[in-house]
């Protein structure tokens, strides 16, 4: 759905910039309306975004730096960090490859079932994380489809890391494709056809023409995938064995500490994730700007 | 693969790209979801009905859909205003606020969950003052509502924002020069142009709110019959190893949310067609 909007957006873009100044005089709201709307926005975003973020950081430090440092350097927290990074390290490259393939198929070719495929890519967004976990338990769990076979071969997927990786992949599968489809569609394929007609091979065309042209959109999708993979909670909670130091990710560690009345320690670990979220926002803004400024059909000169 | 009949395109890679996409999606998404549907189908009709209409399940649907709907509606109104202000007005900190909109996407749900629980708990910054007014948020449906406002906040803003950016101001100016008041211009010119984007954003927020788990459960406290959302009920069935019941409720949740999304999409298309004629 989002992809459609952005794709439509692409077509009308050239109109925006120069009309900006003209409208001010003729069609603006009265000053008191403007001021109160701006005030309202500050209050709304302050209450719902800024204060929750602030409470994470202030609660984390509420009992001083010593306790904060101890919570963050605790061996169980450390192993949660390592496990989380492993999940990200496996999920992100695989889903990026998938996203590129899916975007190539959907944005470059017209085939029957194309719109169905597009909706299928978006499907994981409307599935509750808990249902994702349930689905994987039903396939790989002891009583699941592959349960007996996995048991016989002594392979554990559920309540272990492979299951956590798989559910994270499910949850983050749409991001890269969704960012790339509109970017690819908007650029058109003249440059690629040109490269091919000049004798470049398919892969050469892809790496020298396509990839440089969509790199900001791609990076944007990768950042979103990474952020979500780092922070997935519900689906992972279902398929993790919840053994501290063994198969707890950072979000599960936060949950565990909070439920055990170690709120300050929970917020300390949470603050690590909050800082990563803030870095994500900065990257997103930066990449979003680059993506929008990458003028479509600018003769393809791969800048930088 | 007979459905994949490509229509002439000189570019290479059609077969590998579509095959990879289909295989990946089937293994990762479709087969596991099919497992849920089939497990639920293993129940007899009567049993299935009993499980999905148990008082606990019914209370959870009312809460989940009610809270998701009202939160999405509130986000539609405020998201519209936020998008408008961010695009049309210039003021200090505009860029910062704009970047901050995506916080609910970037912040892990469990972190948001404990933050909201701490904030609205009886000793929290907001919880204390609201308690003095006689409003209890934590452990009530209001808590679920608050959490879903947080989660759904970016959707309307981010769908409406690009449309406002492209809105041709000539029309507004023309309407204004013909003597329309700003309010009339807003109602007759601006709102109709932005309406589809608002509905799309509302729908996305609704879909997300229905499935949301991490940011809700801490503030909701999961009091049986009062503040248990449907995903939590599924989670409980799972922990009891009652997989058929978990699957039945999961299928119901999926079915109702897909139905809702289709209805809203249908309504929007109907509206677009009607306006196209009128």
C-alpha cells in the first residue's frame, strides 16, 4: 500500500518546489490558527514521543552511573548483545538479497500475479508477531510438521537461535523490497537497456547501472530492516527458550529484568536500544534526503 | 508457474528473480502461516466455534479492535495536523520533530512498552497526575489505547506528508481569490485531495494496532477480561501448549483484520469511483 503511494508520488514530484513561496500570501491560515496548530503539534509529539524516550534515559540513570554500568556490562546482557548481533548479521543480508530480487521482479517486469505478489510481500506487516511465533512452533516445534524429523536428527530450531533468526526474517522481510520497488519503478529502465545494448552482461548492468542508481533507497531499506531485527520482541519471545546468557536477545533481556523487579537495570539495557533507535532516526533522515534528492533520470551519472 | 507469463521486456533476470521471490516467500511466510490455518482446521466446527467465542476471547476482540480503531482514528486526526504543520509551516525544531515521527518504528516495542508502563503507572510522571483526576491508565483498556496511539503515530503522518507536498497550491489560491474563506477552501479543496492518504494511513495504523504485542502488554497488565489483548490470549494458549486453540484464535484475528482491511480498501475505491463520476 505504502509502495503504491510512493510510486504515485513520483510522477507528480516536479510541481512542488517553486509553488511553495507563492501560496504563502494568498492561501495561508490566519496567524493565530498557525500558532495554535504548531503548539498542538509540540504538545502531542512531546507527550507521545519525547517524554517516553526521556523516561527511558532518565530511569536508566536514576540510581547512578555505577548501577548503570553494572547492568550494561553484566555477562547475561553481554551475551544478549552478542546473540542479537548474530540475529541481525544473518537476517539483514538474506532479506536484502530477497528484497533486491523481489524489487527487480516487480518493478521491471509485467506478469500475471504481479499485484498478488506485491500484496504477499506486504503480508508480514499485518500478521501479529505472536502469530508469527506460533506459526514457526507449528512447523519446527516438537509437535510440529518437522518436529519428529528434527528430533531424530538432534536439531533444535524452536527455543533456540535458528527459530529466533527465522521469525526475525519473517517480520523484516518486506522492508528492503518496499523501499526499492518505488525507487526502481520511478527511475525507469532506459539506462539499463542502454548498457545492455552496448554489450554489458546482465550482472555488469546490475552492478554498474542499477545498484549505484538505487543505493540510497537500498541503504534506507537496510537500515529499517536492521532496526526492526534488533528490536523484534513478540515473535522472538514465543520461540526463545528464555534462558538468560543463552538464548535471550536484548529485548527479551529488558523484559526479563523488568518482570523481575529490576526496573533500573531493565531501563539501562533499554537505553542501549533507545540510543540505537536515535541513531537509526538520524541515518533515516540523512538517507531519506539523499534518496529524495537523487534526481530521477539524471542521465544516470553514479555520483560519488 | 504458469501464472508467471511475462510480457516482453528486454531486461534479463526475470525467471531467477521471480523464482527466488516466490520460493523465499513460500518457505518463510506462506508455509508457516498455512501451518496455523491447518492446525485450526483440525478442530471440529463446534470446537472451533467454542474456542473462538469463549468469553475470554470475545473480551479480547472487543478490546483489541476497539482500542486499535479509536487509536487509529485519533492518529488520523492528529497525524493529519502534524503532517500539515510539518510541510506548510516553518518554525524552530521542525527538522527534529520531523525526524522524531519515526521513533515508534525505530524504538523496539518492548522498550516502548516498559517506558509507557513506567510513565502511566500509579507512580509515573503522568500516571500520578491522571490518578488525581480519577483516571487510571495502567492495567485498563485506556492503557492499551495509549500504547496503540504511540505505535500507530507515524503511519498517517508519513502517508499524508508526501501528498501535501505535492498539493498544487494554485487551486487553493484560485478558490481563495474567488472569495472562499480559508475554512471553505480547506473543506472543498484540500480535504478531498488528502482524504485517500488519510484513510490509507488510518488503515495501516489499524492493522498494526490489531497485531501489536510488545508495547501493549506491559502497560495493559493483562487483567483477564479487562485488559487482555487478543495476541496476549494467543500467547497464553501457546504457553499452555494448547496449539489448536492458539491457532483458532490466531486465524480469527487474521481473518477479521484482513476483512477490515478489504472493507476499508473497498470503501475507498467506491468513494473514488463515485467522486470520479460526480
